[in-house]
């Protein structure tokens, strides 16, 4: 009998990360963890085989802490998953919309459902996470309190959905990365690939401009560039980047070589297949 893959995620059963695991790895065993640090530690220790970690959302932007935690964890990205986020307004069985006085959920979920909250005239209350708020209201049994969470959370905690798909933006999508203890680079030529790396430029005038010049001159498409402080130092900035392609491809190899020349630190965090959702990316022309 094959041992089930165990995949760690932050949150409670029914969280969006749980849904991403069910979609991406239907036969795996999801492993809930209280915090992102706990999830990463479970992967590092071998308690979990992989991790499904949200990295950015099309409405809320980047997910807090991950850009700091990922480089420091020593873990590697081996895949990605895009999940359309659908929020449901739920309450204990027998509740009517008119009964609701307040709604609890993660701060991002509340922010992504402002129109419905305002229309219903109910008070938003920030909770630790979406699925956790669903569990809390199911345990309290108070008809005046609703939660915003996933359909899976409503099923798990036995709640009625009072309003479906209440998110303000239809494009609301979260990108997750799949983390592993060891690097497993995708094979060159196996389809669209993403290379993720972190770097710190040397303290020279125009160092970032020079470091990134090689990507332009070698025709490499950079899809993400984020900066953040290291150890609370205003002058020590680390960058996190995603580019299309494989590091062994001629253009990307030259671009990385140039980047390294102007950088004091450089590490490839992952080389992995681009999710099919990327094919839907389009830019409006002026």
C-alpha cells in the first residue's frame, strides 16, 4: 500500500489552502497548521512531505510574512497552483439573513466582500482565518453571527450558506507555491517553466538597474519582482523574482550570470512548471 503524501498548510480544515491541496493533490492527506512558521517547520522536519502556501492574491496583494519566511526556511518551490477564491456567507442551521448582526472572517476575506457587508448593514469582525471563523460560529450556536468562508468549510462545520459567491471581484484568485525540502528542478523543454530566485545587489550606484539589464538584453520575461528589508535594516534589501524559462536556457543563463556579477547574494529557490492559469494572463493595450 502506497503511503499517502502529507501536505502541510496554514489554517483550519476548510481553508482555501485546504481546497488548493484537494484540487492539486486529490489523493494527499492535508495537514492543518496554526501558523505559516508551523507549516514550514513541518516540511523541514519531514513531518510533512510538501507544503501548500499562499504567496499572493489578485485583490489583496502579497500574503504577509511569506517573502521573509521562504528564503530563510531553506525550502524549495517545486510547483504552483492558482485558486479562484469564492466566498460564502454562512451561519448555523435555521438562520435567516435578517437574523445576522455581525460577520467574522479573515481580514482579507472581509475586505474582499465589502459590498455585501455594507448592503446587509452588518458589522465586520476580524478573525484569525476563514475556516476558523466558520468553526467558531458553529460551536457558539448564535444566529446573530455569520462567517465568510469556503463551501468546504460550510460542509465540514455543518453550516447553512445564506449568500453564495459574495466576493466583490470575480477575478479574485490566490497563487500558491508548493514547497519541498529538496530542490527538484523541472526538466528543460518540458513546457512553460518558472524560475524563482532571491538576490541582494552589491552596494553600488545603479546596481539594481545593472543587475536586471541582462534580462532585458537577453529577452527574458520577468513576471514578478518584490523587495523587502532584511533584519529590519532600511539599507539591506533583498529581492524576490519570478522569470519565465529554465536556468540552463541560453538567454536566462546569460541574464543570471550578469545578475550575479552585480549581486552579493543569489539563490535559485525553484524551477517548476507554470500553472495553466498563466495562459489566461492578458494585458490591456492602450
